[in-house]
C-alpha cells in the first residue's frame, strides 16, 4: 500500500471537527424566522439522525439552494466535550453536502483552555502559533477521540474523511459504525498503524489506535 499524507491533529481540528454546528455561506432565511429541526438519535446512528434533520428542513438541495461553496462552522470552544459538537455530526453533514456536489469547507477559530489562554481572570484571545498549536493539541487529547481511516480491499485507503471514534474503541465497534451488516458478518480485519505492522490481521476485540487504517473482512 502506498504511503499517504494524513491530517495532523491540528489540521483535523481546524478542518474537520468538533463544536456546536453552524453553517456560513449556506442555508439562510432572509426576513423569516429561524427554522430548527429536532430528531432523536436511534441506536447511536448519528449519521441517520443528521439525514432525518436535513429532510425535515426540506432536504439537502433546499438547505444548500443557490450555494456551491459552503463553510461549516463547528465550535471548538473548550476541552470539555459538553461544549463541543460530536464530530460525527460534522462528518455526516459534510458528506451529505459533498454527495450533493457542493464544495465544503470546515473551519473554526481558536479554543480556550486552562494553561494556554484561560485562567481565573478570564479568556484571552491570541494569534500566536506558539500558544494555539499546543493548545489545540491539548483540546484534541482531552476530548479523547481518535481518527480511523477505512480501506476497501484492493483499493487505496480514504484518508480524507476519517471516522471519529472514542479512545478505547474496538474493531467491532468500528464495524458497527460503518454498517450493521459489517458488524454481524465481521470475521477479522487488516490494520496498518502504529500498534500493528502493515497489514496485520486482527480480531474483533482489537483496540483501535489513532490514525489506524482498517480493512474489514466479512
């Protein structure tokens, strides 16, 4: 398998993850009240819930009407997971828009974290990379999330849209996140990553590590 460049943790935070979701340069309602859709997440299927929420708003074509370039603005405001959007919400919405042929950008400003730009006196804004880079790394670590890349047998891995899992997640949980059929029929998988040699065969209870590339076998 060829070597590919992966997103650094900072690039991942900047371009693809975390916070309360907003849409800039996207769906706007001029001189009309805001429209909100609320759905219940069933069986931990966040992607399906996002699709249902979009349908209640009229569908992805209506939400993105007259817009080709769309920026999603998640809020990375704290190392507290309660103050951030579930990354799967951002991923699901971005994939819906990409499938609709839209150019999707995801961006966020700096967060706030103790020891970096927040103390008992308040929060301080900074443009200093010497503060922002380690702070964003700290926030990423505190959220205890990992990025897992999928690979179809015989093809190169998809390194642009990682699946977001909680630290400590297993191969079995990853299979279930992709599709229920994978979970039910999973036999084993091949993994490329820091904790396994390239293409190592692993079982359902294998504990995933950040940036693992996984090829499921059924």
